[in-house]
């Protein structure tokens, strides 16, 4: 039996092992903030050790942790890196959940629990793919590194950013992220990010002296309204992404601008001297940070007393549609799933950009079933199993074994 077929068979046999690992991962809280992943890392390391895979923990502090394990085959092929994050989003309104957030619920073909969609389902699938590949270590034509990281969902510096600084050997030749774009699509591109802080100023005083358009709050309201219009902006994709879909609702090609924090005065009857809004903006390929800044600064210039600052940002990044990684991984998805995947732009950011920034081809594929995780977070059980198969076979092929 070809090795790729053997890997698929073993993963099917290990379905219950995979579901049990998902349960253990979900049971350990790792919401960010604060982003504590020490206990999840222990679960990951124990799973690897129980299957004969040695790992190490690399951490900035005791609260957070990153786990690394590497398999070195007999051949001199290429180095493939798996990447998945261990931290999760907050549960939100827990009263709206119909299943316990921190206990796996297996029902109707789905696995429910906080982080199953983002990203403990993908993490478990990559961990299983790693231990199954380890059983055939001597037959591997290259090297595999599995990285489980912290601090991803808040764009922190303690996870992948720190890991690649202290372990540049983990750059590799190809990177596969377990981040799914939703609906089992294949994300070869992802939006960039620009955080924009807007502060407006005006004369303070008693509320009875307010003038139309002159207060800091009315200025801020105007700029928020005009900035909201940016949500109607769609990109024209670069030529090496022609044919890539914007995904559900075509949102992957749309610029998004959302004011997550708004702050002004604290007394109803006084005019505050300043007001502020903190925006999160996501930029599709084809719209650069420079483009967006020009638009924002032209808008701010029309409203006296407006100041802009940009605490964080990076441009969209992608892997070309015709690249070796895209074509090879896509063909594995088609073989395992029985149909070709849809190639899309992923809406949120991912750690794939850290590899792309270093010139390493990187893509995102994982079992997130919707555009974003939320109440009753879940993954389809078969999707998680299929992802483990796809990761294992794709890694084998990319290392240099063309099966």
C-alpha cells in the first residue's frame, strides 16, 4: 500500500483518539485575553509523548507557552511546518450557549466547545497528523515541524513572533496553517490589518453652549459616519490571484472598518474637550495600507481638530494561485474530500503572514465551519478527521514524496 494511503487508513482508525484529544483541549481554558496556554500546552505535549514524539516548550513567561516537535526523515527533502494556535476567543454571552463552553459535546456529527472552530479542532488534527507521520519516520523524505503557539487571536508577540525569533530553524520551506477560512474553503490569501486611532478636539464647556459640528463628539460622529462608508469598498485582486473567490458574501474582497471602542465625556451636561474611536480595519489584497491612509488623512483634513495614529498594521498577504504549494495542497484536498476546494481570501489574519514575511510559501486550511467562531462554537467531526488526513498527506508530498 502506498504510504499516503496508509496514512489515511491510520487516521481513520484513530478517529476516537482524535475526538478524545479535542475533548481534552476544549476542557482547558485558554481565552485571550489573558491568553494563558500553559495547560493546553501540557495536553499537547502529553499527547505527543504518549505517541513517542518528543517536544519542547518555548515560552516568554509561565502563563503562555509554545510547543515545538520535529520529525527528521531519512531523506534530504524539504522542511514542512505545521502551525496552529492554542489560545481562543472569549465565549461571549455564555447564557446564549446551549452546550457547555468548556466541555466537548458530540452531537449530530458535530463537535461543540469553545475553540473547536478556532482553533482547537485544527490543532488536534495537526497533532494527530504529526504522530501518525512519526510512525513512518524512517520513510519520510524530509523534515516536519509541528508548532502549537499562543497569543495569536490578539496579534500578540509571545507566540509565533517570539518563536521564529528564537528558533529561525522553524522557518522551513513550506508552512501549513490550521486556520480555516470557513466552509472548508482553501485560503491562499488573507486580509491585511490597520488599527486606526482617531481623536477629535473641540472647545469644552456647558452643554447649553453646544454648536452644530463644533464639539469633539459631533466631529467624531461625522468621521465615524464617513469612515463607515469605506465598508462599501471592494478590491480588484492582483493578477496572481485572478480567479480566487471572495468567499461567502464576497466578504474576502471587501474592505471592512469597525469602531470597536468609542470614548468621550463622562458628564451628560458638559461638552468634552476630546473624543476618540479605535478602529479595526481589514484590507483585502489589492488595497494597501498606503492607499487607506491617504483616504483617511484626506477625510481628517476636512474636520479641524482631528488627529490620526496607527498603532498596528500590515498589508494583505497571499500565496499565488499557480504556485507549487497551492496546486499540491489543493490536489490533496480534492483527493481526500472528493471535490476540488474553493480558493478564497481569508477574512481574519493568521500567523501565516509571519512565514510569508520571511519569503516562505504559506497557506491556511482548517475545519472552521463558518466565517468566524461564536456562540456554540463547533466543528464538523468529519471535517476534523479529513483535515488530519490532508495535513499528513500534503506534508509527505511537499517533503518530496510524490504520491
